[in-house]
């Protein structure tokens, strides 16, 4: 089953990165922007920034999704695929996940992973049901004392 990531969270996070990149671009080219009168360079830089931002936003909305299988979830980001087996998930922080609308879980190696909620929260409910090797918080802290929750 293919699950789309929430478009609102994608747009908000993309806009923050887009604005940060715009500020960085402005400071890299500040001598060009304070050179009056403006010639073709300033509108060209702004136009390329806006057009590339729109293209990457459209790609982010269409090329990022989850594929849910019986034993694993595949995270598809552009051309990259990440596979997380349900048997490898040992702890899901339910409190943080519901509060932040982002699935916060740990693998067998103790590595934290974060996945945005899909539109209806199906992935989160499926992970709670199918991850049979889940531990309690106390058990997880005992087995992985170096991991900060």
C-alpha cells in the first residue's frame, strides 16, 4: 500500500529550508545586490532561486512516500529507498510520536529514526501493531544506556 506523506508538513519544512537558502544566497552575493542600478544579474539570481524552489517543492510532494508491506516499510525519497523491517524496530516513543506527528523509533542497533506521519496516520498504527520486538521504555534504557531518550 502506498502512503503519501502529509503535504502540509512537507511544505512547511521546505519553506523554512527555502528561506534559509535564500538568505544564504543573498549574503553570498551581497555585493551584487547592493550594486545600483540593478542590471540583469540580480533578477536572474532571484528568478533561478524561485524557479528551482518551485521545482524542488513539486518533486518533494510527488516523489516522497511510503510503501507498506507485510514485513517492512519502504521509505521512498526521490530515487533513494530505505527499508525498515518491523522485526528490527525495538522501541517506538509513542509520547513524542503523537505529540510531534512524527514517528520516532529505534532500531536494534539503537539508532534513532524519524518518519513523518502520512495523511491518515496509517503507518504509525501499523508499526504499533506489527513491531513484535518492541520493548518498554525501561527495558530499552537498560539495554541501550548510551542512548538518550
